[in-house]
């Protein structure tokens, strides 16, 4: 490996480390086997205080239903984009009082899961107030189900840079939130491989000279 290649790989690794410092990724699984009828999956990402919380973005990818049937109706707040059918679902935490993506469900099936990435200054940023990503299950009349008092799972970005993950059993099912996959790991690998390939091409180019 040439000195140029080593320097390129090291630079890319440093840039990637900086880029992903304000980013966390989780696998979110929600069991729904005990639920009946239909309703809605409601995802929200909200600041605790619009004046003192930092901005952030929730990205939802790789939604996988297990026996669950989605309907054609969705509700989204201003600034939210994408859908389960056309990912990613992008939910900024500061576009409105409630930042949500709500997807109709015709049959709850057994479970669903998705990859959640939270990014931006709100992740690992110190501020007077934080932000929270919520997973809510609603009935056709938009009442909470599973947990009548609110969400069935959440990820809290605390003001002191710590993160609190809330998941577990609820009436009719369960939720589980686990870290990973590591954000940007595949992207970094791709960049390094591209750098190696580029260096190799230059090495066999008679007009180029390695430094």
C-alpha cells in the first residue's frame, strides 16, 4: 500500500468519524400479535421546547412488516417527507408543534421493524432541553392502543447528551430497541475501497507519479 493510499484512507476515516459524531442508529421492533382490527402506526420526533432544544432529523428506513397489512392512507405534518413505500421517512424535529408520519394499518399481523437513524445537533449536543422520537400505535379513532397513556417505544435525546431508550411489553405486544447497525460503517468502507481502487489506477498510469 502506497503512502498516498494510506493518507487517503486515514483522511476518509477522520472525515467519516466527524460526520457521524452526531448520529445514532437503532433497530426498532414492535410485536403486534395481540392486537386486533386496524389502526395506525404513528411516528413522531419532537423537541421538548422549540426555543431551547437543538434541531435534529429522524430517518426511518427498511420498514419490514410481518403479516401486517398497510392501508393507503397516510398523514404527515409540514416538513416531513417519504413513506414506508418510498423510503426514507424523514421527520425533522422542529418544523411544527408535532412532527409526525402516520400510516394506516388494515391488519396488525405479528410484528414490524425498521431502522431508525437520529442525526443533527440534537444528538450529542448540550442544550437546556432535548428531543424525543416516539412510536405510537393508534386505533381507527386515533386513540392510543397498547399503552393507553401514550407511546409503546421511544428514544429520548437528553439535554446532557445522554440517550434514554424506552421499550418493553405493552398490552397486546412488545417493543424492542437495539443499537445498530453502526451508522456510516458501510459508507466508510465504500469510500476506503474507492480510494484504494483510485490509487491502484494511478499506480498503473504511466503519466502519474506516486508521492
